[in-house]
C-alpha cells in the first residue's frame, strides 16, 4: 500500500482550514499524514491548528515564500511514497486520497494523478478534469465551467494535474526537484507537468478522486492575473523546444497576442493591468515575488 503525505500550503486561510481538514479526517485511505506549511499567516491559522488539529504537522515558514516553495518544504519534510498537494480552500470526498493512491499503484508509468475538481458552491460544475495544452500550447483546465454529466468519468492520460489537488509519485518528484520556486505561485503545476512529460512520466486523471474548490480564495483577482500572465510567458520561454516553435510558432504568438489584446481592451480594470505587467515581466525574465 502506498503511503501519502497531504501537503497544504497556507497563507491566511484560517476561514477555510476547518472544512478542508475535517474532510481529511474522513478519508478512507489508512496510511497518510497531513502537513500544513504556513507562509507567515497573521490570521490565527497556527493557533487554530494547534488547538483543534493536533494530528496535523505544522511547518511555520515565518514569511510568505509562495505556494511553490511552501509545497516543496512540505514534501521535503515527509518520506511518504506519494506527495499530495491540496489547496486550503477545498473539501475532499472520503475516498479521494485512496482513489489517487490506487491509480498510481495501478499505473507505474504515471508520475502524477489528477483529481476531478468541482466548484465548491456549484457542485455539478467542473473546475478541472486534469490539465491540457490548448491552441498555441496554452495551459487549460480540461472541462472547465462544464456541467458535470459524467463526460469525464473515465480514467485517462492527461497532460498534467491541477496543483490544487494533485498527487505526485515520490520518485518523480525527487527526480525533477519538485516545483520551480522561481514561479512563486500559479502554473508551477503546469511547469512540473511539462518537465515530467519531457522526462517520460505520464499523468492519469482519476474521476473517482472528487474535490470541491473555492476559486482563488486566498490569492485571486489582480494577484492571480499577474502571476498567470508572467508565468505563462516564462514557462514558454523555458520549456518550448525548437520543434515546438517550428510546429506551433504561429499559434503560440497568436495566443499571446490575444492575451495582450484582451488586457489592453480592458486596461481600466486592475486585473487587466496586472496581466499586462505580468506579461512584460515574463518577457524580461523576472521571477520570484513581484506582484
């Protein structure tokens, strides 16, 4: 049986932690630990954890190092066979973890397993059925905003797993060095999936692993727009090969041009301006925390 460590990067997420952690207490998988990595929260998160969830290991970083770094620190603190990243603003079904671990046991070629993610307040609407690369090799959530009618209820190979509820085989995680901390937050899961594919690892989508997600509850809006804009450009700079450019170059440039054009049309909005700043910083290669 594969052991697991569920790693939750937390930054001022006390209002969501009870729902998330209570759902982990109901898991049917018999061999796992929960590690909360706190990014310098000031909302009483650490007190809540100490008083109400003594079984949870807490790593207090003292400052906000970002989702990627916090996730890496959590993985380093465990020796489990599977490291599982879970957003603090989620609720998972009782069989969620068991389904992810069983899928990785059944598919030794897979280095990652993707959950079926649905909206927290509209539980028949999909957020992600795994990641894919769309036109222009732009990362997309498969099935996003679709009503869940069972159209994604088959286990299948996908490009990658949404890092909000993703299981990674320890061998792959250690081989690739986990998330790239230069990205700080957002799309670190896409970057890892890209590197995993290049290294010959597969990713399996597991529809039985159901999770309900508040969208961007602790880092949305302009913040998300900045990092998505920047990190998409950075990942394309880092990961696209000469063959990718020969095959998809026109579509790649057109996709980035559409992002910029849409943001320019909405430039009075804070999120649109943040997206433009992100694209600009990505072109110049700026990394780390810069929003």
